[in-house]
């Protein structure tokens, strides 16, 4: 479980090298709990078994899956999320207000996104902050 200075981030990304790079950057920014899922079933299991401050979702996953069902569940739970994608297609209109990081992105862009997500979520009052 994350301490008061740490935050917990769920990563839904089917490319393992990209997921590892994101995880390293999050831990370097003070993330205490990072969960990685490559498939929808794994993401839903992680959502139900841990508490998340925010999530980073690759829109298009392997086997034709998209992260939209995860986004829908996170939104219903009040957990902020951003999409990470190299896809240049339109984002589902239900999520047009969600932040998008276009791949490839820099570590600084990822850290800015994390600050925004943590600040917009349930810890906006200052209980937790990104380092």
C-alpha cells in the first residue's frame, strides 16, 4: 500500500518494454504502487484488488481489445486516467476530455501528466502529491 507521500498508478499497456519504462519513470517520480496489465481481464482484476490514484491506458491493446471498458470503470469509480497511444485515430467521444500522451513521449511529459492526474483526483486537496 502507498504511504502518504507515494501514489498508486495502474498502467494498462500491452508492450512490455513500454510498460517497464513507464513503471520506472513513475517510481522515479515517487510512485509507491504500480500495477501493470496487458489485457482487459488483468486490468479489471487489478482495479478490484487495489486502490489506485490514477491510471495510464494504452487505447489499443493486443487481440483487438481497447482500453475503453477500463476507462469506463475508472470513471465510474472517480479515478482519473490518461490515454497513452501511438494510434492517430479518433478517441471515443465519451472520453474526448481525457488527457492523451502521444507515443513516443518524454519522461518530462509523463511526469507532467502524472502531476495533472494526481492533482485532479481524490488527492487534489493535498493528501498526496507527485514529487
